């Protein structure tokens, strides 16, 4: 039986506000967690037409016809859309909807949600939305709280991690960052906090930044050296990245 593909659309945010890359991190994280639940989670970003290198752009609420076209073009069974408000630069999840596209049928709304209270927070909202989607599709996530989901109680580290994940998502889609130091600093603060997900992200982020031309070898090597100094004993998953950047650090052996 084919695995259902869930397309997580680029989040909508308050008109006129600049893009907050944490929203793209939210989108990427959600797609990955849906994959963990047994679906095929994928994310789609919006780019300015005819512009190279690629530039991200804000989107307007899509019509049902537009959603259906995207799902059919991307072979998606379900689509997940979320809207945020930006309050003093703090993203708050406001609305979300899950829709379904079947061959020859009009778009069907599976469920819609309005979020309030603690669930307005970006971090708690991510877990709340994942839980609601799982319930609608008959799968209850093992994640019970945002501390379970992110492995830390440090909300600052989580927000910085989501920002770095959003930058990685953009680079992975061919976007060249204008300010790579901001991205690397965000991840570094999460690494200093010993956040496991941040340690796991570093090699992928370095790779996507190199591939997209967002940062040169010198900048990336400096960031990796700083990360190595912060953790003391780098995890084995960093070895290939460190070799590629010419970074060597002796390991203690028993």
C-alpha cells in the first residue's frame, strides 16, 4: 500500500512583516515528524518567479484551486496549511487546516483548527498541531509535550534551533543567504545549550550552505571550530564534516 504524502505548505504570516525563518523551521520540523508517523511529509516553499538565485517570497492565502493544483502536481494526498501572527517578533500559531485531494474529486477539508492560549506559542503550537493532525489520520504521536519533542526545557535554544532549521530548509531549496553569520550564530547558541537536535543539524546545515553558495569555506570552518570548542568532544556524526573542512581534533581513547 502506498504511503500517503502530506504536503506542508509554506506558513502564512502577518502581511507586511519580514520573513521569520523560524516559521520555515516549524514547517520543516512538522514535515519530518509526519514522516516519523508513517506518512511521507514534504514541504513546499514559495519563490519569486524568474529570479535567480532563488528568493523566498510571502504568499497570500491560497485558493482551493491553487491548493489542489499544488497537491496534484506534487502527488500529495493531504495538504497542511498554517497561519501565524507576529507579535513583537514572536510567531504565534493562529489557524491551521488539513485538506485532502483525491483523483477526480474537489478539495475536501478534513479538519480546521483555531489555536489560543499556550498553543499560540510557536514551540507548543508545533506539538499541538502535530498531535491534532495525527489524531485526524488515526495515528497518535508518541510526543506528549514540547520538552519531549525538542529534548530540552530551554525555549530560547529551541527557537534558535528552529531558526537554523528554517535557514537550512531555504538553502536546501537553493536559496542563497544574505547573512550566513546570523544563521550560524542561531545554531551555535543551541549547540552551546547542548541541544541534541542542534548537534544533529550542524552537518546538514553546513552542507546546504556550501551547496547553495551561502557561505565560503572560511566562514563555515570557523563556525564548526567554535562548535567543537563548545561541545568539547564532537559526536561521530561530525567527523566527515570536520575532515571536509580540514578540522582535526584528537580523541581520547581508553
